[in-house]
C-alpha cells in the first residue's frame, strides 16, 4: 500500500469560522509572543492560549464530526484531552519548521514524550498564502508531499512520519494540528 492510502483529505471549508481574520490575528500574536518557548523547546509549534481556545471551538467541532463520519468506529472521544494536546504552527520564509516526527509516545522521533494513547492525527489549514509549503509524509519506501488548500482537513495515522514543507511566503501560513484522543484508554 502507498502512503496516500493511509491519508484522508476532506475539504471542510471555513465558513463555520465566525471571524477568520480575528482568529488569524490572535494566533499570529501568540506566535510572536512564543519566541522564548520556541528557543527553549527548539520547536515552532505552540499550544493555543486558554483565552484563544474558544475561537478554535468550531474547528474542533467540525474535525470531530468529520472524524466520526469518515471512520465510523463509535469510539468516544476525549474532547478536553484532544484540545489540550493540539497545537498551532505558524510559518513563513523567516520562520520555518522542518523536522520529521510522529506522535507515537516514548519512541525515537516522537513529538510527545508522555502522550497517552492517540487515535489519529489531523491538521486543518486555516491560511495558506502563495508560497506556503504543504505537508510531507514518509516511510522506508516512499516520500510524498501534499499541497492542501485553505479549509482542508487531513487525517493520518499518528505513527506516520511527517513534517511541514518549507514555506517561501512572506505572509503567515497558519495550520492547526489536532490530535484525537479516545476517552478511558
């Protein structure tokens, strides 16, 4: 099987986001204030501040609805843990994040050291100006790069190696990584 066979792309749009420019502004502002965190963690992703999470609630709701529609597994989702373990990535030509990783806990290449059982990873693309990088996936046999559109939601196995592709855009590329956790596992 090809890597593409394990990846699901849904275009859920962005018409459900009440004030997209405000959401982007809040996330970009937090990104600019997160430089000390980036330097300490050697990472360009950040947990969304508690006071900004409410702006992302429609994205969480759409993502969980889409998950249930696609996978139909009747597993109860831990919405609070899912929110706490989700991250924002903002990049442009001056601030790129490029590191192969996966979300399998306590193993080489893992993003989390202490994450509980994860069902699946996803990424929602809020803003993709011209020159934005897509997302790359790889295994021992192939490497692929996908170029999503704004409003795309990509689901993939949490064990799959992936990285954002480099961006050459001046404006900020904004994506939101939602890792979905089951309840009571």
